[in-house]
């Protein structure tokens, strides 16, 4: 009954039924498969997020830099131990300044390393201080400016169950100060956007391409007529929309550089998106999509946001129905709640291990796609019931073609996470610090 | 982002008034916004004569104080707009070509396309179209007409609804105006504001004609149109949209409750509750008695038998949603509606904190400071033998909590006769419910009460609450929170509301003719 259960589900196919026409497609990737053999492979960046803090005692390994032993939460990473790196003691020190509550700052600063903007009134919170979006670009977007221009999508933002509101708790990627990018939470729509539909009638595809091209030309004219008549702030908004339209036009002409392992993934029906029981299937779909988006070189920068900050997902397949954020607030003495928090974080670690395994299964030259990718998994908090942004549970993987050496567990003391963001910059050849300069001390690795 | 100001005032303050005389109009800058998802679907439905739900899949709108605002177009949304334009143009031509064009589509030709563009473009752009714009659309027709007439029309429709003139609420400042000037909006911009406020969609022909005649730049003409539009069935769409956002009813989608405690709850209940709440608010605005007291102290509800069973209301036997009189000893006002009580509850227990915060922020329009950053915030689990009130005792014993929670908990505990699905209860964990409460630090609603019935009656007497209802509607109407520069308008609205004996329809008219609604401040940097 709710219109939100199946937003635009299979819209193209539904439309086909309505008009009885031939197959309709986005024609952009017709040449996806079997073209040139690629000899050099691009570096990619993938950010992964899960919310509400972890349980540090069962997250961080024991032992030393190379002879570490996983505890319960990260145990699923054991088969990949030579391809991951765990960081302890890397704190979101930036969140000691600026407006916002713990979750807001934890989320808005996580990948930007700068404080939140003061604001009017951000919704989504009954009793939050006046706060706005982050005052900076996120690290993936910085990297995308550097490496994203050669692929059809400068970056791809995917998500799972991030709610129906846009506010500082539900957004982590920022294209520019005050400009969050929304994740696509529907794997079917993400599939359409990335891969279109390849079995199309070429004549129909040509007709669509022509209409699209003409329409985008026309819309661009309207943008250009209106823009000078607006105030500078409004003009910036309109111009940013126009930029997106131009990029869309360019994509009509752009053919990706296809790797041999490129295949169109199959995305099954994961069930209603606002039902928690769909979560494992949606996560798997997003894993499939990002893997093939990389393998097909549709993009080199991506993020997957598994639920938003303060997310209230439930995990019925783990045998309990408690809401995640509620649980994360239970005290240390509530052993039953602590056990559930460990189980939830274990679940996410299993999903993370599955993602890495899939990336690692794609050979690229002497190594694998994972080896050529830097994957960074973060969380807005260290621990839920204290709202601390210290000891964020960071896991790195892959290493961006050897730029960062994996297979290590590194412990720091109160090290600013801007130094991690800086290390990401350096891994992609951007010799710049990242984040608030007051909290920078050079790349962490 | 909005500067802090009139929208934020603390618990001990009197609601702020304007700090200057209000002789000359003042209004906060209104940033450029695009159609919200709900507006987009209703607008294309009206424009193309087809039903659209395509925008439900768009990237969400910004959440500003609980209200949906089309604040920015991300690359994802930009692409969704283009995809939607393609899909909708194809559907419009497939399903409704004869309804769109002024000729028999079988013999459609360029002359017909020109005539179509002449009427379609102004409707799509919600203002007269320039010759240049119409020429551009005709060029698109010719691209498509290389295939056939229908494809030509499809291209025109796709182009028009991809253009920023369709996608944005464009409110251009007049030629010759200077940055910082406060100027009247042009008639077509006023027409759009009015129809998106009252109907959540584009203007109808009559409103376009009134705009073309210059009637909307005069308060009398604007008022005439506002009253006409409030008489229309379409006005229900507007107020339902307001209620959904004001009361946070989207939280009901997919809402889950503990099956052991609430066995009658199932996946259909969230939607039933949403309909129930919307019915209640719609009657308050459009029923026989539109005094604000109906909204705050009505003793009716809209329920179907399944929902009635789940929330423990007896005597609902006919199938489907129906109006019922509720027991006035148990159900008084908005605050006693099962849907709102459920939104403001946890899956397995009542939630006095969020119920109290709701009254503070949504009915008293007061902001509360956040909890201390370093504190463990834990809702205590239901415990045998401990009432909800006892479980939250730390809020009053711990000095760091007490300052804020004194403003919240004594209101929230007044709701304790309702459980997590809004069922009435006389006992909680075996003990008699104690629903005594007190309002502190409001402007004029302070005092002790027992239960929601007394609380609702107490709040209904309060000027602060009545003004707050106006502020909430203002935020919805304007797509932004009021600031200090809007306080003259807030005062105008409240004076008029009071003068009309707090009639909610008059409140809507008052907002429509207020300075903030009719004027804009010329932004800096425009090239005129």
C-alpha cells in the first residue's frame, strides 16, 4: 500500500508492458564486453560505512603489527589477513570542535575531516543544536577529481537502507562544502543507471539517444538563460545541476575502458527495500554492482553506506529484533545487549569479508582487482553508548596497487584521522594533506 | 543554510517578536528550490494527465525542521530527472496523446504541434513562455517528428519537463532591482507559491488567468484566490502533506512493534495509522468546525476495524476507514491520536521523552539543547515492577540531566495512559498508571495537569501554542524556517488568526497574504 515500498520497481519493464514496444535500453554501454584487452589496470578507491559504533574489546586484534590475532568481530577477515590492515587509536579529533551532536559530527566529519557548518535547523533530530552540512569535500570526491575523469561515472554512491530523509545523519559523501551526495539505495535502479539494458533493438536505441541528446541540449540552453538572472548563491546551485547535465551528455559519447572480467551482473529481486529482512540481499546486490562497476571501469571511485548514523535497522536473521541504535545505547553492564552489538558488527564484518573476497576473485595482471583498490571501512563512532569518536574501527584493504602495505595491525595513540585521509590522498598520488590543518600531522602510513 | 534567528528560541523565552516596526515589508532571503518529490509527482500528473509515482524513487529531499525542501540537485537526482522525463513523456504520449494535443493525433502536423506548444509551455513553466523557449521546443518537435508526430510531441514534453523552468520554483527579481531591495514577487511566482502551499501542485487555469490579470499583486485578489482554492477538493492534498511532515508520519512506513507485547500489530498498521491521522487533521482544517480547538482537543478519530482492534478502540464495525466519536475521558485531541502516540514510542514501550520533546518543539516551537556529548543515553528496558516513570528516575536525580529533562519528562509522563501503539492502559507493569504532569517554562501554558486530556485543553488555551501552529504552517508554506526578518509576517499572521477567532482556514489565508509570502529580498550577485 505504501508508495515507498517499491519505488519505481522495474520501471522500464513495467513501461514496456504498458506500450507493448520492443526492448528499451540505455544504449551507453553497448560495447561493454569483449573489446580491447587491457594491459594496465586503474587504481580505485572504495569507502564502506556501517553505523553506531562497534564493541572495541571484540573489534581490535591482540598481538603485534604482523603477528596479530583477530578477535570475534573481525574473525571473518582471517582468510584475507594479508590483504587488510587494522588501525587502532585513530580518532576523529576534528569532532572536538564545531557544532553538532556526537552522531552528527561523527558522520559529517568522517570522510571530510573538517567541522560541520553552523546552521539553521536540520531536521531528523528532535533536540539537536542548530547545525548544517559538513564544511568540506569528502576524501573520495577529492580522489575522484584526480582519477575519476577517465571513467563514465566520476564516482558512484551506493547505500543500503538509508531512510527517506536527507539530513546530516544520513549523508557521508560531500561533493563540496554543504553539498552532500545521496547514495542510491535501490539495487535495481543502480543497475539501470550503471548497466542499462544491453539486449536492445539498435534502432530504438538510436532513437532514444537522439531524443536524449536533443533534450539535454535544450535544457542546457534554459540553464544558461536563467543562470545570470539569479543571485550568486542560487546560481551556484543551478550551475552545479548544469554540470551534472553536461556530464550526462558526455556519458552519451563516452565508451568505457573494459577489462576482460567485465560482465553484466545479475541483480535479483531483494524484496521490499524498507524491510530489514531484505538487508542481506540488498548488501549482496550492492557488492555485485560495485565489483562489476570497477571491473568494467564504469567508475574508479565508489562508496557503500550500510545504513545511516543513528540507523535503527533490525537483524531478525541473527535471532533478535532490537533496533541497532537503541541497542548501541545500552550500558556496558547489559551483557545481553553487548552480545547483540558484537553480533551485529560481526555480521557487517562478514559482509565486508564477502565484498573483499569478490573483489579479490577478479584477476588483473599479476594480481587482483582488490590489490588495485584501496578499500576503507569506517564508522561514525568508536562506541555507541558513549558516543565517542575515538578509536574509530578502521579497516583498510587492498592497498591501491601496493601504495599501502597490507597485512598489518597498527596501534596509535589519539592520532587524528585527518592523517588517515591524507594517507588516502597520497596513495592516489595527491601529495596534499586532507582535512582541517589544525588536526594534520602527515600521512599515517 | 539559514542563519539562526526567529526559528530558534529557548525554553524560557517569550516567543520573539520583531525588533523593528513593521511599516515596510521585511522578508528573509528565499533560496532557490526545486520541486520536492511529492510536488513533482502531483505536478506531472496535472500537467500530463497521467498518474505518476516516479518521484518516489528520487533521491530524498532535504529535511529542514521536519519539512521537505528541494534544496539541491545532486548528480544522481539530475540523472533521475532525465530518466523520469523520458519515461513520463513516453507514457503521456502512449496513454494520453489525444488529451494533450488540440487536434486528432492521427492527422497531427506541425501546426498542431505549434498550437500544443503555445498552451503547454506556459503550463509547464508556470508562467508565459518566451518566443525563444517556444522555438526551442518546436525544434525538439522536429527532431522527434522525423519519426512520427507522436515522437515529436514526446520530445517536446521530455524537453519541457527536463528544463529548470519546470524543475525549479524560480522566483526572479525584477529588472532594475538592487541587491537587498525588498520587492513584490511577480504574479506568476505568487500563483505558484499559492498553489504549492494549498494544493501541493501547479496552478489551475483560473489561477493562471488571475495572475495574468495582475490580480495576485493585490492582497484582495490574492485572498479571493486563496479562498477559492481552499474550497476545492485539491486543498486536502496540501493539508495532508503538511500533517505528514509536521507530525513525522513518514516514520510509520515499515514501522515495527514487539510482536509479543502488541500481537495485533502487523505490517499494514503503519499505513492505516497514517491514513487515520491524516483524516483527523483534514477534518480539523476542512470540517464543520475549523477553530484551532478542533485540532487540539477534538474527540473524534478515523479508524478501520483492524486498526481499532489493534489500538483498543471499541465499536468500529463497518469495513474501511470511518469517522468515530472517541471516549472523551480517554481521547482528547491530536496528542491522543493512536498514530501520533505510536510514532512517539519505542517498539516495546512508551516513550515519554520523545512525547515530551514533541510538545516542546512541534506545539510550543521551542528548541532544546542536546544531551551532553559524553553521556551514555540509554532508554531503560521495561522491567517487571518498575513503571516507566520509575525507570527514568535518573533524569531528575542526576543534576546534569535534570535541567533539560525537567522541560521534557513532566510533559511526557502525562502520556503514560498510552502504550507503544497508542492503546489506553490503566496499569503499567502491574502498577496503576500515574499520568500527572506539569508544563514548565513556556510563555503561557505552564501548570500541572493530569493526562493528555487536561494537557491538550491547557495547550489549546495558549497563545504560544496557537502561534506555533501558525509557525509550523509557515515553515511548510515557505519551505524554510522563519528567521528574525520574518517576524513581522509572523506577527501579522498571528494578529489575523486571533482576529478570526483562531480559525484554521483563516490562518492559511493569513499566511498567503503575509509579507513573507508576497515579497522577496533581492539576492546579491544577480545580473539584471
